[in-house]
C-alpha cells in the first residue's frame, strides 16, 4: 500500500484516490498478518489496513483516500459445497 499504490500509482493521479484489493483463497483459517504494530486475522484485515493507512496518509498529501477491499474466496467455496 505504501510503496506501490500510494507511492507509485497514485503519485501523479489527478483525483488521488485508489483501491487496495486483496483476494484470499487460502485454507488456513487461523492465518494472521502483522500490520503496523498489530496482528490481524482475515476478518479484521481490512480494518487493520484502514487504520494503518490513516497513520501514514499524511506522508502522501496528493492521495485523497484509499478504499480497502478484502475478498475471501474460501467463503465462496464453502457456500458452493452446500
């Protein structure tokens, strides 16, 4: 998010908005990611990334906002099997 989206792609964008899309297709339900100083599971990953963005957004004055979307494909597999 910091380097690629905010620091590169949105650097010269006229409106300064972007989408950070993450797609999970794994099968480990207990997976956790370290976002800043916080561990987040998949259910809370979007919230943790939003909080992280709010903490660093002042460093990117040309970026108006970033929308964070997390898609869990393992839920689709579960419902498809029913």
